[in-house]
């Protein structure tokens, strides 16, 4: 029996070697075929995966006296350092000279990589919107353990990390988005469904509502809700594509937003999200749209009165439209120019593995992309995680976003809320929308 | 107009007269500037022609060793007994040939295309590894290096020929070549400036000239987000980036942005320079006035603002000027004291263009005048007291003493400083970027806001959208504007024309 298995395994391995010659296609197609767990799958030209965290030591190949640089978010550095110690213990056969952890924000990592890949980190965390830039510049190496990673993580996160059939990064979180946070003593739970109700409640209590309209990350909600959604990139790899939209309808939605901002001017304020936690603690704020990474601070400020929900709806010509947000994932990538490519891949696999994701969910409150961790209490029993999950169903995925996307979107938000804007002037909004799209697509 | 006639005019007429004179002199100054450039270029080409002539003449007159120097460096010197120099020349040639064959040729041969082979990925033992192709950026960088090295070696080559011929002539006259010891002595004596300056000049070439040439060349390539080495290649596009910047067709955003931002940059530089200069001077005069008590205290109070790093004050200012920032809170509380009930929420940085620009200029006054006060106080204390004394005896009014003594003296001393401040303000990145970040935003511009000046736009283009080619083109144009303005103003200033005045 053993012999037969051995022969079969050897056959599979040779087959996969040939498959490797034909290019690295088929990673997205293979996700549904196998329902088994991740043990010792011989995919990708002989990649040996031991379990959801570790791979076989033979994968290191010739590499020894390993030194690596890791970039992660400032908040996570302590935890990542601990995890790396565990990683070193898991491979006693190998000598690790130095694994250095440096705090570089996920929003920044892509740009830093592009500026000088040769001195950048070997393993780095980044937000999904930078993937196309990194792939275009070929500074990110494709994932070595595609099959195992595909099976372990939520389908959407794998899909968003795949470009032209190749998975380029290890999914790490499934929570990079924003949602409604509110003070339960100001806005009662049954009123969180409608933006109009929330604003009215805040105004009655003399408190503010914060929505950072001067930041493209948040203000693109206005465009998305209006039906102007992003739809990947054009063939040139840099120009943003949009879905088909009804311009009249879109203009009406923008007008509705602008009208609310002006009707509730003084209540509806555009401020940096950092002001939300401080607003809650000074008691000047009723509700706000805040990112998942600020959750801990918001909760500290409000204690028992803290409430979280998906984004509300807005009334446009009598129909309630759900606000559509930008929702992204965080990934771990491997520098293509790494001096220890195999070690970097193995470390990335470990850091994006089940145990590490669980630890981050428990200690930092980061929503996991791993399917098993998603079923754990730390996720299912958390209001916040559930609010994030509900919002993720009404969102555009933050991937394949052009570098020219953010500024024009920020400008759109600024213009909607500007004092001199007249919400009833449909022509103005039509022109604004057209100019915004033209700027994002760099036409002209 | 004679001096007497001038003295008979009233102050307004004098101002008009002087103003007219300045205006008239500007075209001439610009003309002179370009004439000088033209002369320089002509001289350069004449020099080249002369050089070629000498090259031929020397070859015709040279003996066999001198002629051999045309191929083998140092042959002439070795033949005439100037051994150490001959060996140095020869070594240069050997090293240069080694450099070109081992390193330089690989890059310079691709200089025309900036590379043709793209990087691809390959899997080894299941681990993806890149197969590196050409790297346009390295090709450009090392090609520039190779060109600079070649120019230097060419200069040595010409020196070698001249030296060979010199020694041939010396030998014909029965003179002996100087020994190594005498030459070294000469470098510590007559040619000491060469000994001292060679190292700094070398460093300037490596750390300033080389990167500068590299950056200038990038302006003529399509190095942008679509063409990022090492993944993809970029190549020459000629004047395309400059065309984009001067494309003023309706709907072409880059051209519109460039032209309007240039206007605002110049306006900003003028406002920032002169508000600081004039207000700083007024405060310095007030502090320096006789009868003011606690002069040291006042000076210290103003200078304390310098003790806090500029970027810290600017970031704090940014926070204070937000809608819920300290300034709005203060205004609200003041209005409440007088019975107001409304919360004041002025959008200093994010509403209208005029408001944001005015805010930037005012904050710049606040961070800038302490420096002017410092230097002005120094200058004021340096004005010889006897000048004022004689003016008083002659019965001059305080205003007269100011316009006839203080102001001319200060302008004389500070013109070069004014020029540097002006150029510094054209490139004043900190104040704009940290205070407003370029906002208020607009859909009319390409990746820029209403208070962005050219440098901050350049920064955004290179850091946010990776439009390196375009950014380099803007850099070149900013340099041209700064250089022209400073050269013209400085060459026409009194401090330049009449160095000895007031001494």
C-alpha cells in the first residue's frame, strides 16, 4: 500500500513539475476541487506544506544563516516579534542570523517598496489597493504555496489577491473597512438604519456626526452609493475602470448627500477619523464613520454606550439607498528581490497562517481571512466583527485601484460639503462628477 | 535728468521716476543676460575648434614618441624621461579600458534604448524567483557615469598629448624634464590651489553633478507608474513631458495646472518674501529704537519661536486651524462672552482659495519674521552712529533719516539675502505641504490643490502617482526660473556693482 502511495506521490510531483513549466496558471480554478484539509499537498512544483502554519523544512533549500526584514503596522510590531520567535523555534535545523521587524504602515508599504525594492523588507504587510502597483512593477513575488493558501482563506480575499490567474500575496485580514460607530445614549439602536435619523438624533442632542469627506478612502462612498463603482483596471494596467451607471440617478444621489450636509451643517462635519475617539471621550460626538483599526480606541471612549453597525441608508427621491463603502483586505507579500526568497515565502506563510491570524484577532481585534478563525468565538461573538461583515456585503473591493483615484475622490467629498455648494444645482454636480471621473482616469 | 532736477521732484514723482527706470532696465538686463550666455557658448565653440587645430598641428610637428602618445597614453613622457607622469598616463588608459570592457560597455551600449529585455518570474523548487532583465534606471545611471568618466579620460588624453609635445620641445631646447620631487613641491607651493580643491571638486562631481545629470535626463523619458523598473522598462520620449506642461488646449489638465501653479508660486514667493522682510524690518526698528526698555527681552521673545522646529510649529498650526481646532474654539468663546450663541467654525484651510492662500501667507509671517528680526537687528546696530548724528545736526526728520540712511544701508546689505529668500520661497516646501497639504482640493488641476506650489506638486507627482518624468521636467523648469531671476537681480543690485559702498 505504502509503495502505491509513494509511486502516486512521485507521479503527482513530476506532473506538477511539468505543470510548472507551462506557467503558473490555474490557481483560482483549483479552489473548489479539493475539499480536504491542507496536509502535505504537493502543488506548485513540489511545495511541501505541513499544516496551516508551517511548511516542510526542505523548502528552505540551500538557504541558511538567514536574515530577513519584516514590515508590519506599528500596533502589530510587538506581536509579530513574538510570533517570529515561535517561527524560529519551529525550525531548529536552521540558523537565523537576524529577523528584523520594522513599523511601516500597510497604507505606505507599497509606495516604499516601489521607491527602492532592493533595500525594502523581504516580507511586508500591505493593503489590497496597492497590489496592482506592486505586480506591475514586479517587485512582489507570487505566492509559493498557492493551493494551501487558497484553501485556507476566504474566497473573496484570495480572489482579490489574484491577478491574471496568479496569487500574489498571502491574505492576512478581512476587515480593512469602515462602518458606523455611535454613542447609544445619543442615537438609539433602531435609528442606526437611516442616515437622516442618525443626523436628526445627533442634532437634537447638540452633538456632531463625523464623516471624513476630505479623504478619498471614505468619500468614495458618495460615488459608490451613487452607482459609480470601480471595476478593476483597463488593459494598460493603470487606468481605473468604472461600472456602467445612470448619470441622472448618480447626480440625484450626490445632491441628496449634499443636501443632508447642508441641512445639518454644524452637525455633519468632515474631520479626520482620529477625531472620532476624542470626540466620543469629550462628549461632543454622537456618531461617526470610523475604520476597524480605531475600534479599540472608540470602545475605550464610550465603554458600554459603544455601538457599531453597518453603514446606514440615504433617502434619494423616496427610496432608501444603502451606502456602499470601500472594503479591503490586508496581505502579506514577499519581495521579489529578496536575498532569501524561500525563507521569506515560508515566513510569510507562517505569519499569514491560522495561529498568527487567531492571535491577531484576539490581541489586536483584526478580522481574520482564515476560514477556521472566522468560525471562532473571537469573531462570531463580536458586534464589531459582525458589523464589519455586514458592511463587507455592501462594498466595493479595494483592489486594483489607480494611484490617481484618491485625490479626485477626496475633492468630490470636499465639494459636496463645501459651504458655497448649492445642493439644488444639478448641473454643477453633473459637471463635478464628470470632472472627477476624468481626473481619476487621467483623461486630459 | 540731472541730479538737481531729480532733487526738485516731490517724493511721488521720484518714486514714479525710479519705478520707470527699473521697468526700463529690466528688458536690458534680460537682454544682457542672454547676450552673456550667447557669448559664453560662442567662446566654447571657438575653444573646441582651436583644440582640434592644435590637435592636428601637434601631431604634424611631433616626433615618433609624441605621435605614439596619440594611441598609447604617456609614451612621449616615458621616452623623454618623465617616467612617473608617463606611468600615470598609461595606467589611466589601462584602467579606462578595463572599466569600459568589464562594466561600462554593458550599460552605455543600451543607452539609446534604455533596455529591451523585461524581467520575468521563474519557479525554482516551488519558490518563485525573478529572472532579471534590463533595468532602465541602472542603465541610465551607469551610462551617465560612463559618459562622465569618458569626458574626464578624454581631458587626460589631451593633457597627455600636450605634455608629450611640451617635453619634446624642452628636449630640443636641451632642457631636462623636472623631477617628481620638484613637481610635488610645486603642488605645495605655486599650484597649492589645485591640491586643496581637487578633493572637493571630485566630491561635487560625484554627489551633485552626476545625480543632477541623471535627473535632467529623466525628464526626457517616460519613467512613470506604467514604466517602473525593474519590472518594466522606460525609454526616451524627447520633449513629451514638456509638451504636456505647456499644453493649454481646453481640457488638458497638466498644462492648466502647471501654468496656474506657476502664477501662484511666483505670487507666493513675492508675498512671503516681502511681507517677512517689511514686517521684520518694522519690528526690528521698533525694538532698536532709543528709549525702548527691555530690548533683550523683546528680542528673546521673538527668537523663542525659532527654538521650536519649523515643521513642528507648522503641524501644530495645521491642527489649530481645523474647524474644531484651538482658533475656532477661542473665537467661539470670545463670541460667547459678548452674548453670541453660535459655534464658530471657520474653514481656514479647506474652503475658498483666497482664504487658504491668505492663511498660508499669514502663518508664514508668523514663522518667518523672527529670522528677519535677528538679521535686521544686527544690521541696524552696525550702522555708524555718526551718520545719524550729522543728519540730526542738519535738521533731518526721522522719516528722512530712515529713507536716506537706514533703508539704503539695509537694502544694500540684504539684497543677496533677499534673493536667496525669494528663491527659497519659490521652493518653500514645508510651509505649504505641512500646513495645507495643497488643499483646498479642486477638480480643475491634475493631482494638485489650490495652494500647491510647484515643488509640492512635484513631490506629489513623484511620491503619490510615480510620474517621475513629469516631475523631473517641472524640476528643470523651476531651476530655470530661479536661476534666471537670481542672476538678473543679483547682477543689477548695488551690492554687486558697488561693493565698496558703505565701507
